[in-house]
């Protein structure tokens, strides 16, 4: 028996519910799979029992599956030596060199068989459950009717039938195996820059005909299920899966909408392996930017900003509405302002256990708040909630990790990078307004000034300067300076704990700088004079907070020099990262070819076309800076003398201060080491 079977309680009530949902059809099985991740709603006992819907479902006869494989692949002979189907030609050549006659897994939509091709490769054959296309239509109609009835009787504002439509449409897509195969390939292409993520390839020659395929063939990826892992391995799998899904939500916009225990595995190559790409969710750039703003608001407890974001994503109506009772006891809807809603939101989030650390707890808090205020539930929000609630459910077997884990803190670095790489016009305008101070077109006044403003801007004049205070705040929010502050307490903790254990942050950062994701930043750099910006950073009073952080970071770097074999702490982290990447090595041969060729020198693979386009854009920025340096003609001599002298003197001053702070850090660490009591020998 699996570990999950061992821990599952022996509950007749839970068994009856699981069996009832399985008998009711695919749609209700999907509902049960989601509820299995929500013990706060259904209780621990029922949640554990419902997890059986994620791992195994009542199978259909293997003989029917054998016939479906033969019919879909148009093969008249045996499926493999000794594996015959009713009506086959026993003298014909077998389709596979070897195949298990019994299924190895059974799911709500089908079951899986393992076979070996004549070239030696092992494949997984996913066979669709017979009659499922017809059954899903009835389930869909039943669920819509139930939602309409509930909406009418409870008089709620939400039309839950829209959510049902979205989920049912997603299940219909799951039945299109060619679309699932296309999703699988697109997933690999979009996330090839994440070195710790993988997925199997598919074999079109062993997949049924397009439009009616009932068989999907994929490479058999050597891996283990969460129930087969020890505690540390399971923690690693959960951490990798959460980071991968956060990147999907905030960076790529292509989200796996069904990451339950049956669809996540730990590959023998050390990576998190995603399976089952039938149900995917596409998130547009505007929603990504709103979710990034929402994550930042939760961590900073800026409930007024979170209220604005909730309205923007249509989670709350505009204007906001609250439900109150009139003199006769009847409920009516009245408008309310953002400040009132934000106060109630703050109270509910703080009262809920885990309200500011777990997505599921936040969903529960919002559900309670909906008793007093109108909440809308856009269908895409329902799918995204399902993704992260399901992921948090994986923590259920590890109470310590569940207590310490904060999904918002994990998401923060990626949220900030989404803020730095807006793709909507509104987001780009907000970024520019937040970090740049626009230079006036003209110093003139009246008609003369207006005429000058209408003239083409001189090429050698910068149009903006940095807002240093805003940049300092943004740096503080990313947590980039936390490592240095933590080590200043007396121990070089930053050398022990890797802030980016799987390389996700570095991969996203490279994507930001080397693809079209960084277009907004490049535009900002195009419009500022970098030499003047450098001078301002080194000497101006406005940049002092940011300059102090830079000195602290440099001091930390210098204080850990020769920490181990002549390497600094940052170099040690880079070396460990490289060792980790080399330990991972190439992806399994079962991985999709769309992941590309593995290289430890460049594990963050990016499309060649994107790199070429980004390189051309950076050339434009460089050309612009050359114009600033060379025109007008007097500017270059001035900068080469007076300007360069100021830069050098300021740089020397910063270097001396950093050396002094590094010396103090080393001395404090030495004193702390001397003062610590000696360890007793065992």
C-alpha cells in the first residue's frame, strides 16, 4: 500500500462520499479533487478520503481499453506479444515490443498503460474512458441547474454558473488529446528558462487522429509520486512546484490549472515533473500585473491598495456594495467607499489564521467577508484559486512546513519583477511615473515656451532623471538587502542559506534583461543620461539611502572574502549553484524535446529569436548614450575632466567606507566566534 493509503482514515462516511462523487461523473470527481485540498472546508477526515480521487478512480475493463488503442491507432494485430484484443489478427506483427495488459493508473477521464516501443523506449498510453464525452454534458447541465437554484434561493450576487461553465469547458478541452499535446509542448517552450522543471514528450505517431483521439502517447518519465517520497524529498517537490506555478502566474501567464498529487512527481533527474496538460489557464498581462500588485499589498498590509486591485480584476464591483437589513428585515444593497471596505478586509484577514501567509486562508477570509459585502468571482479567478489552493494542500502532511511556509513571500521576488516588466500601457506608465522624474520640455513661458515645446526634442537632451527614493523603496521590497543585514548580526548566514535554491529568480532575471520582457526598463534607460545618473547616485543627497545600501552590500561582499578557498560569499553561492546544476545534469531522455539541449554553462534557456531582438534593443540604448556623451561637442571634454574626476573621488570615498564597514563586520564575527561556548565532544 502507498503512504497515502496508510495515512487515510477508515471512514465509512468519507468512503461513501468518494464513491458517490465517482459514480456521479467526471465533473463531480473534479470537484472532489479540489475539496481534497481544503480540509478547512470539509474537515481533515473527508479531505484525506477525497484524495483517493486524485490518485485512483474506478477503472473500466482493460479489454475495452485494448480495443480503443487498436481502433484509434488503426492496428489489426496484437498490441504486444501475448496482448490480444477481441477481433485482432493474431498472425500480424505486434504494435509494441512489450506492453502490460493491465492498467498502471486510473483517473477520472481515463487510464494509463505502459508499453515499450520496438526501439526500446518506454511510453505511457493514456486511454480515454468510454462514453465520457456524453456524460460530461449531463454533468454540466446538472451543475448549472444546481448553481442557478442556489443563486435564486440565496439571492447572492455571484453567478456561479459562469464558474461551472469555465470548469466544464476546461474538462471538455481535457478530452481533446491533441490540444493537450500542444499544451505540453507550449509549456516546455515557455518555461525552458527554469532549470528545475520538466515534462514528458509526446509521440504523435502513437496518438489517435486529430479531433477524435482517444489515445495519447507520451514518453514514460522516470519519477516518483508524492506519496512515495520521504519528508525532505516531499518538501523539495512542494517548494519547486510552488515556485514553478508562481512563475507561471506572474511571468509566463500559462498556468497548470490542475497541479494535484496525481499530476506532480519528483523526477529521477531531481526536477519537478508536471503531468496532464488538458486543463490550462491563460492569464493576460493586465491580470498578471494586478496579481503582482495584490501580492505586494498583502505583504505590506496595504489593504486600500488591495481593494483597488480587487476591483480592477473584477473580484469586487465598482462601486463597492454592502448588504444591510432594512427596517422590515429585508436585505438591500448600499454603496460604500474603499476606506470602509479596506478596514473590514484588514480585520477579516488578520483574524483568519494564516490570512497573510496562505492563499487558502485568504480565500476563506474573503468568503466570510462576502456575507456582508458583494464579492464577484470571475471564472479565471476561480481556476487560479484552484491552482494555488491545491498546491497548499500538498503541505497537509508536513505541519512544520505548513506553519513556516508563506506563499506570498515566495511570490514577492517574481511580483516585483513583473512590476519592472509591465506589458500593458497602464503598467508601463505607472512604472515610468514611479521611478523617473520627467524633465520639462521647455524652461520658457507663455507663447515662446509653447513654441519651443512643440519643436522636436534635441537628441542630446535626456528626458528623465531617476527618483532615487522610489528606487530605494523598490530595492528594499525585493529583499535584496536582507542577506547583508542578516549577516551583520554576527554569523555569515547568507553563505549557508541560498535565497534562490532552484534558480527560478535568476532565470526570471535573465529573461527580464534578455527578452522583450525588459522593454519598459530599456525604454527608461534610453531616456536617461547614464553618466549624469551615475554622478547623481554617487554625490546627490536624494540618492543617499540607495547609496548606503550599496555600501552595505559591498562591505558584506568584502567581509566574506577568503571565507573558503579565497572565495567570497557570493562566489561561494555561485559555485554551489553551478554544482547543483551539474548535479541535476541533463533532463531525462523522456523529457519533451521542446525543453532544448541542456547546458550547465547556460541552464536558463531562452529562445534565439527573443535574444536577437533584445540584443538589437540594447544596441539602441547604447547608441542613445553615445549621443548623450558626444553632443553637444563641449560635453565630452567636460565629462572627461571635471565629470570623471568627481566620479573617481566619490567612488574612492565609497570604497573606503565599504572597507571600514567590512573590517567592522569581520571583527564582530570574530568576537562572536570567540565568545561562543566550545562544543562538547560526544
